[in-house]
């Protein structure tokens, strides 16, 4: 369990850079995600094939995993779109709404009983986002897109956890990135008609940041979070990912000086979300202590 938490937090730390990279890269959100998927999928197939980590799976599983990859790709498009229409800090705060949507969707998809505490924590997170939405009207479009991104982000860890019960993480990730890449390749021409870009080939600066995004924030981070997901619930993984806004927002303050443009309502909303994270950590610690105590009593 401790190893899984460590892997998860390293993955979250790496994920904290994605918002910064989304602003550093000059492409629009569709092109950013397409190149991210291209470099990530190519790297995974080469690396995991050399390491003999890719296993044969039925076509039905390939199609299902690829379908989840499409959801992941749409999440990234809306996430980077939220950054473009607002800023890194606002987009990352919206991301933390995945706790609420996971608490809602996981029981429905897996036919489990709804956990009232998880749902309540998620609702409190939503209230923090609503405060920012209501009072910082300049960011409304970015917040709406960011909330859609959070809905999509809550779904694929739920499905991934089920896949990982019988498929190794390397095989699942390789097919998932490929599915997202193929779907976005079909949709991108139509997308670019609506949201055109002046160029399609990245310059050296953009190429460097895209490779960082693919190799560190995707290949390495996905492996770590995938391994953690084998031991932890999708809700725990998603709520722990609330640290991603913390890391990302601090970086945005340092790199882009975004703290100069945010009102007091942003900080009030963010403080509510941070409080939810602290409460959840306390609940997890108490739960682990109780499980340890019960195991000790059983042995004695």
C-alpha cells in the first residue's frame, strides 16, 4: 500500500507540469494533444516491446481499451482548451472536480453502493469551483470547459482499474494511447477547420516541450499511476490527484506570475478544495489504522 501511494504521488507531481507545458507550447489544444499522443504511443510501443512487456489480448479488449483512450484524449483536449480560455490555475482547480464525478460514476458503472462521505467531499469541491465561477466572470468559458474535462477525467481511471485486473499496465497503456491517437487523427481535420492553427510542424522549442510532456508527464507518470491503481480505488487516485492543482498552480505563480491576475474569490475557492484534500487524507490514515488494528486483532 505504501509503495502504491509513493508511485501515485510521483505521478501526481509529474502531472503537475502538464498545465505549465500547455501554456508554454504555442499550438492550440487539438494539436498539443495529437502530438502528445503520437510521441507517447510511439515511445510506449518501442520501449515496452523491447522490454517484452506487451502481451497478446483479444480484439474485444483492444477495442474497449482504445475506446477509453478516446475518452482520455477528449479530456486532454478540453483540459488544454480550459487553459487557453482562462489560465493554468483556473484549469487546474476545475480538474479537482474529478473527486465528485468519480464518487458519482464509479458506483453506477461498477454497480457499487454510493459512498456518502466521498460524494459529500466531492460536492464541497464543486462548491469551491462554483465560487470562482460565480465571482470571476472572466473565466466562465474556461471553467465550463474545465468542468467537462473533469467529467471525462473521472471516467477512464474507473475503467482502467477493471482492465488492470487481467491486463498488464504496459499493454493497456499502449493500446489506450493508440486508440486516442487514431480517433483524434480522424477528428482533427474537422476540429482545425473550426479552430485553425497557423502551422502544423512544431519548432525546436515546441518539440522539446512536447517530448517532455510525452516522456515524463505521460509514459513515466502513466506507468506509476497505473501500478498504483492496482492497489488503490479510483476515487482515492482521483482525489489524490487534487495535488496536481497545488503543484501546477505554484508553478504557474512562479513561471507566469498568475497570482497577479487572480481575485480573492479564486483563493477562497481553492482554500475550500485544499481543505477537502486534507480531510480525505485524514480519513485514509484513520481507515488504514483501523485495517491494521483489525488485522492485528485477527492474528492475536
